[in-house]
């Protein structure tokens, strides 16, 4: 587990733009059972989250179509909530960071860590906006 004071700025980077921080299994279950679309960001302390994933998510929200709900869990910190979110992302193996789009509780688009590493934030944002245009219209 990482100390709260170290991860707070990384959490704030998402919560300050409208993401709800999920801290329990119940919160994950409630969020992912909502109708409409939900973007789940499995946040991380790693460099690819800071350089690529979080900036890409921020950029993607400038798209005309965006998810109805924005939520986040933090890997290595909020273990139970992260495990609950990852359980909803099966058959994809756990990875952090990762970005998952759900529609009416069903996983419809997944961006795993290996799709984040080595790609620019612009490329990842484009991937997200294409998914938003398909599922969030």
C-alpha cells in the first residue's frame, strides 16, 4: 500500500475533473449496475498512468459524446474496490493502469496497460473517443 499523501495528487487528477472515487465493493457494484455508460479508470502510481493514461482520459472528455458516469479505483491502494472492478473486466487480466467502458453494466471496451505503455496520450484519447462515439451516443 502506498501512503495516502503520495497518491492523493494522482487521485485528485481524476476527481478534480468529475470522477467519483470508488472505495468499496458496494460502490463499485452500485456504479457498474447503473444504466447508461460508465468509464472506469484503474488508476496507478506508475509513470505510464501519469504520462499517458490520465492525460488521455482528460483529453477524451472534450469529445461531444462522453460516458454518463466517470469512476475510478486506485490499484495498490483501494484493494477491495480495485479487485471488485477488475472482476467485472474479466476475461481481461488485471492491469494498471487500465480503462474500461461499460454500457448498461456490460463491458464494451477495454484498454489494458500494454495498450497504454509506449503510446502517446493523444493515441489513447483517440481510442477512447472512438469508443465513446460508438457506445455513448
